[in-house]
């Protein structure tokens, strides 16, 4: 630190370390936000999947046995056997359509993680606009080629390199 500095200035290394730590924390927070949103949507999708699988399982196992039993029961009421089976078939179509509609409704509630996407886009926009602060180099910090150009001795320097 120079004598003119009163202790509130940080070195370039400290500034870089601070910026890196803050950027890392920002990325970790955005990842946590995305995980939370996706976890909530995954629960909704799981419930919808469960309803659809229940409908398919019922269709696969219960329809043959239930259809025969119901058709024979309706036939016992005096309706012909063909119409009895058709009535049972229609009842099953209604039941499975309702289950499928409920499952589809659950899938429609699943949304993309909008807050995470908006936050990531905002961060990207800020980082694209970020530019390092320009500062002037002192004569002792300038590259050797720049000093030779200022002093007018560029030609001998170029000839000696060839």
C-alpha cells in the first residue's frame, strides 16, 4: 500500500478473488433455484404418470374379467348377450377416458422453470455488458515495444529483430 492510500483500496488479486467468489455464489444460487423448480414439476409429473399407469394397468388386467362378469350380469336381466357386452365396453371406455383426462390434466400443469430461466438470462445480460475498468499504465508498466514507439526508435528495434 502506498502512503496516500488510507486502507480502503484492494489489490487486483483481491478484487479478482472477490469477483470470482461472487460469481461462483451466483451460479450456485441459480442452480439451487432451478433444482427447486424442477423438483416441484417432477412431483406433478410423477402423479400424472401414476394416474396413467393405473389406467393402463386396470385396462390390461381388469377388463377381461370384469367385462365377462358384467356382461353376464346384464344378460341375466333379460338383455341379449351381444348388447350386454357392448354396454360393458362403453362403461369401461367412459372410466378410462376420465382417468386419462385426469392424468393429462396433471401433465399440463408441468411448466418449464421460468424463474430460473429469467434469472439466468438476466445474469447473462449483465455479464455481457461487464467490461474491465480502463486504467492508464505508468511508464514503468508499459511494454517495451510501446516505449520504443513513443521514443521514436521503432525502426532500429524492428531491424534488430529481423
